[in-house]
């Protein structure tokens, strides 16, 4: 989609306008191309319509007045970018988008910090997979010999295994089970995040 920039009679006005629109592009750079274009077009249209309304006034003064009312893109667009990034993350399930969305939404409630911790928890599973490769005898799902209610998921020394009467129950299945757990929990947490976003939208409408 090609968006026509506004043409001004004075070079100073054109420079002010171009600089402001570049700041909008920079503030929305983390979003998808479609979202960037939508926001850019919205601001561009607002400036164009406002300029037409003020056509009897000095061009530079009119433009500066409009820009001042719109506000600094870095601040004005922050909540909108955070919301659209969250929408993109929950739609694509892309881990990069998810983490960026959560970081952008940190100031929008403690629940987003909680979700961030949940995703970080998944990296514990990744760590255990690599730990299993390098220490296959010490890493795994350790369960007490006479009880399935007592278990340790992680690293246990031989001394602790003997002392607590535990043994590793997954063996070569440990890595496949951890990979499956990562995928399942990742999708569950992301769906829960998507559900929370839908609740927020309903409560704000």
C-alpha cells in the first residue's frame, strides 16, 4: 500500500512534517506492515484534514499547532502499539512477538508480568533438555521408590538419589516428554493470554 505524503508550499513545513512522520514510523516499527500503514495513514489523514481546515492561517504555525495537539508519537502511540503487538502475538503464536508484547504491556497491569514469568518458566524445560544431554544420569524425573506422589523434576546427585530412595523413571523418553510439555504449555499460556486480551476489550467497550 502506497500512502501519499502531504505536499507543503514551504520547505520548513515539509521538513517538520517529514520529521514527524518518520517518528511515527519509528514508534510503530515493531508492528506488522499492515498495522504500521494503518497508523501512518490515520495520522497522515488527520494532519491533511486539519491543514485544509486551517488553510487561511500561516502554514508552519498551522502544522506546528496540529502536531502539538496530536502529541509526541513516542508517547501517544505507546499504548496502541502495545495493544496491537499483543494482538499480533496471540494471533501468530510467534515467541518473539509474545515476548515483545509482554514487555510493551508491563505497565498495563501485574497480570502481564505474571504471564512473562510463566513463559520464562518454560525455559526451565529447555535448560533441563540440555542438562539431560550432558548429564543423563543425574537429570530426569526422579520418583520415590514406594510413592508416586513424591517426585523431583530436575537434577539429583547420586548421593541424593540413594538418600531419598528415588530413581529416574523416564529414561530416554525424558527429552521427548520435555519437548511435548514445552509445546503444550506454550500454546496453553498463549491461549490464556489471548483470552485475557478479549476480556480486556469487552470491559473497555
